[in-house]
């Protein structure tokens, strides 16, 4: 199973989920191209398609023709692109990006929000752990990610701020996201898919972003609600995310012959 993180983050957000699933499944938490510790993303490749191209190269190197994909936020949006290309044996989209409408208030709000947060990221880049490990600097970012910020381990919060501050495509990719626009042709999703939504996601809300996905995705897509958590639920409660992914895998593998994970 391939695990994909959200924008500006890294594979670190998945460590609690990997610990719980790796005894039963072959699991890869990948840092996506253009992010802290991930493969370089050239300027001409900025955007969801370019990120997906890089992930496909990594999958080819591993010999994974297809795999089960779980993606959160931008990782979920990339997951839909992998599904469109036939690389996703199944898809678990956790609060995926791309559900907003083209040139909507929400689309611009998200871009401006990341831009406004950049000075904090720049400060963390310059001053390192003197900023990244301080709760008062972590709080504005973690508040977007989580309902209960006290449930986020301080080391995880520090890694979030480190990843945000070292994301090399932080600003230039904003224009690429605006160029690419939201998810389209959702009715064509054919792979077994679970749309996993957090009860308290205030970053990509149900009304602004998720309802269009619910309305346009095929009837075979199963909606799952994670109670009590926010936009990046792995930070607050990796156990509930692991349980949801395990249930997804059990459901989809009962319906299709299993090949190499």
C-alpha cells in the first residue's frame, strides 16, 4: 500500500499508521516530489500531474505496476490521478484536495492562506529547531491540521513545521495548482474507492469541498467518517486511520484477486 501525504508535509505524518499496518501489509509512505526529502520537482513539472509523474517513476523502480493507494489532502488528489492512469488497485482518499469549484472563493482562500503562512515557514527555515520545536510557532499550522492540537505529539508537530519550512516548491506551486484547477471527471473513477472524511475538517470543509465529490463520484464509492479528528487525522489519532484503511483493504481485496502489494 502506498501512503501519500498532504501539501508541504512529508512521509513522517504516516509513521503511526505504518507501525500499525506493516505487520500485515507491505506499506510504503513516500515523500512526494517537491517536498522535504522527496525527489526534486523541476519548475516545468509543477502541479499534480508532475508530482504524479515522479511517483510513477518511483513505483516503476520498485516494480509496483499497481498498488493500493491512500492519500490525504493533496495526496488524495494525487491518488485520483494515479487511479485515472490505472496505477491504483484501490483508492482510499482521506479528506482529498480538489473538491472545490473552479475559480471559487475556496480555491483562492486556500492559496492565499498558504501564502500568508509563508513568513512563518521562512522563519523556521532560517532559525531551525529554535522555531520548529516551539509550541507557539507550531500552533498556527497544527490548528489547520487538527481538531485537538493537544493530541498531536510534540515531535510530530516539530516534523510538520520542519517539512513546511523546507518545502522547496512552497510558493511557485501555488500558481500551478490554480492553473490545474480542481478534480474533474470524477464519474469515471473505476477502482474500488473509499472517501474517508474527518468529522471536524475545518480546512477542506464538507460544504465547500467534499459535497461535490460525494455528488459526482460513482455509487460504488463508499463514504467513511472518522469521528473526532481534523484535516490530517494521522497526527491526532493514527489508530482510527489505520482501522479505516484496514477495513478498506479488507473490503476491496474480497472483491478482486490479489497481486503483489
